[in-house]
């Protein structure tokens, strides 16, 4: 069963760049679409963006100017960078895989457990 | 404001059947498939329906999904206390180079 694990700093200051990595284990990053999804405290789920193993990426239009998602197939990892963070970016950040090989947006399964990122001065 | 519209809350008693609606537009639900997630606090969301009405392995057949036009629904029959959770719908949206959109979530309470 493929497993996903997020890693990265848990505390940032306003204007810094959030950098998270998702490591895929017990399976290959190839053939699938991989996404980042976040949930601010007390709010709903928000899709940040996603990327095919080939490197082709899509982004949430509301975050696109600040987001970069990349993939490293040699390390079985994909990464998220979110620039110029503010308190509004405080959230639990999850990485996830699409449930169907070769498709995007058909359903996220599995998910990483999530990592809390807090933006505070 | 979420792109997909869900009622903020729903409720039912054990054994009842409840439905949760999800309304979108021609660029998302009208053109693509809908998936549904169950989310318990402190855990990762769990996919319960994909491709409108398909259940992943291990999801009870009490969960079912449907889609018509630009709307979709999640139905839970034989409601159980462990079904109490937040439920989210999601779909691919073809606008603006393509992206995933979520509903705002529905808090299901088992009375």
C-alpha cells in the first residue's frame, strides 16, 4: 500500500516561503497525478495544485501567482513552494495521490497524514 | 466562498438514510466526475466515492453517489454513529487551465 509523508518547517514568519516535500514510499511516483491540499483551522479543504510525474502542473487560480509544485522522480518525491506567506496561509497541509493511474481529479487516495504550518511573527 | 455549494449541515438518526447535495456548474460537475470525502478531525480525509458513484475498496455499500447535470449527491443509508463527520465533494474544473474545486463541506450529525 503506497504511503505519503509530508515534511518541512512547521513555523514561518510573514513574507517567507513555505517549502514542503512529500515522500512517496511503497510505490512509484510514476503514472499518477499528485496534489497538495490544505485546511486552515476551522475551515474547509482547499486544493493548492497538482502535478503529473512528467512535470506537467496545474494550480489553484487564487494561489497560482505564489505557488510552484515540482516533482523529483529519482527521489520519489514532489514538493510545494508557496511564497510571501501570511497568517491566512496557516493550515494543515496534505499531499495526496489521484486514485486512478493516468487521471487527474478523479479522487484523492491515499493522503499523507498532514503537517501543520503556522505563519506568525 | 467555495465553487461547489453544499449545505453546511445535515443530520439523521441511526438507521435512517441521509443525502448531501453538491451543486456546481457546467465547467466542473457538468463536465467532469464528482468525488466525495469523509473527514474526521485530526485525520486525513477519506475518499468514499469517486467517478460519481464508485466506491473504493473497503467503503461500505451504505455509501452511494449520483450525479445529474451540474449537481451531485452523496447518500448514506443505515446511518451509524461512526458516520458522523464532515463530508466534502470535489470535481475537476476545466476553466483557467484546469484545477480541482471543493465544496465547503457538510457537517453530518447522527442524533
